[in-house]
C-alpha cells in the first residue's frame, strides 16, 4: 500500500485522501436545497463542525450536546487494549490526539509496558492526524510519520479504506466515539483493528437538552435529526424513556422526522426499537450532508394550486419562488390538506390526519387556518366550504 504524503508542519495545500467534496447547491428557483428545513445535530460538541455546511445549504441547525466526552481513559479498558497491541506486530498506527496519546503512554509506563509498546511502534507505519499528533510520536524518537493535508482522523481512515487492507493489523487511538463506526468499516474490509480508547463518555450535564430535543421531535418542529455516535442515540432514547415519552418519540421518527445515523453502530439502538434510520455505510461525516441534501428536499409536497406553483417544505412554503416561513401547527394543517388536494376536510378530519392532532382541538385548527391565510396573504389557497370545512384551491 502506498503511503500518504509525508507529514509536514504545513502540509501541501489541496491534498485530500478520498475527499468526497460536498456542494450545498440550490434548486432552479435560486433557493438553497435545505432552506425551510430544521435539522438537529446530536453530537458531543456544543457547536459541531457539521453545522456550517448544513447552514450553507440553507438549513436551520439546532445543535444539541447529547453526551460529554472526557479525555480520561478507563484504565481497565486501556490496559486490555494495550495488551492486545503487544499480542502481534502492528502494521499501521493511527494517532488522533496528542493529549490522549501521551495519557496512554503514561499509563503504559506505570504498567512497565511503555518500552515494548514503543518498540512495536517503531516497526509500524505511523499515521498522525496533524502536526501536534506527529510531535507526540517524535518525542519517542520516531521520525517517519505520515498524515494528510486535511488534518483529520477521518481522512486517514478514508485513505486506508480506499486500499486493500484485508489481514492488516491496524491500531487506532480513538479519542471520540464517532470514530467507532469507521473502525467497524475497517473490520468489515478484513483488517484486524485494535481500538485504544483514550476517552470516556457521560450523559450531558443537564438532561433538559435531550428532553427539549425529544419534545421538538415529537412536535415535528424539526425535520431531521443527525446522530453521530452510539452514545448520542442511546442517551436520547434513555431520556425519552425516563420521561415516559419513548413511544411518542419513536412514532415521530417512524413517520415524519428523518433520523440520519453516522453508521450501523450509531443506528443500532434505533433499529432495535423498530425505527429505520438512514445509515451511512462507512461512518464519514460527509455522508450526513449528502444524505440530507438528497432526502429532505425529496420530502417536499409540490403542486399547482390555481395559478400558483406551491412547494411545502418542513417549516416553510415556497409560492412562485417566494419563501414564506410558517409556524409548526399551521404548516401541519397545510400539509394535511395538501395530502388530499380538492377534498373538503372538517376540523375533525384535519386533526385525525395530523401526526400531532391529539394535542389540538377544533379551535386550534380554526386559528391555524386563520394564521395560514394571513401568512399566505393574496394567494387564496385555502377555501372555506360553509358548514363542511376547508379545502385547497384547485
């Protein structure tokens, strides 16, 4: 296998290993593909890097810290992984963070395993996420270190997956749970992978974050939820179960709110509950962007109503290329009417066909119709049929 380019303090600009490159793009109307959609990001970060490309594609992003990651390894797990590293020659060593790597070596020193571990490293191909990670290897006297210009662990793993790796023994220092799905992909291609966890995870400090997220999903106030690790998925489900709202959450994820998971490990807890999320085959974060840009616009309801071209998106309506934000209950009513264009529906019919209909009464439906008419002023899309109900213009 050819090595990636040699590590430099400032790697050659433009180099990327297997980069998929995602363009936000826009439709023919000039409106960005995710404008009018709300996407929740359930990650370990308060402000995840995934937010920027989604916002560039027009989405409203709701970041939620669904777990806490602490750079303090579990000593028992770390020792077991270290002994696995020493059980056979290492062919590839991937270092993802200098702090985690130094913590690993400090623990190995206490166990009198640092010297044999370093000897194994000296015979392996060394791949570092960035210059700081490479420096932590140089402190051991190691010199031939490889990396990518993208300075990301994902790019190193992408590079490995692009080559034959069956039978290779690969050690990955894992500093975040989101890497577990990519490690699984390495195993799927036949590699012997040893994960060395230099972190621990905990639920978020305040359960209110997950409680609020579950409520937004249940009320269909978001259109998609992106989950980046098994712990993020499990913490969301656990919180909903403690709040006795798990069935409501699962129902929302089965009908109207799209769940997108980084990989099969992240999706496992949802699949076990009967939800069928969209799952990345490998675990690349780029998959989130491409999947959401492809899937969410496809869920829009498009029709011609009278002289108008109408597109109903998650939280907005586009009428003749004019974007109009709409509140959750009114747009739910509009979407319900749009499923049966021309049909006259009473308030009871509308409530029965709305996913959240049990939470509203006839007066709320009437108020929603009134708000829709004000919001869509001048379009006359909604007609009243006296003593029978409402229908969309034909």
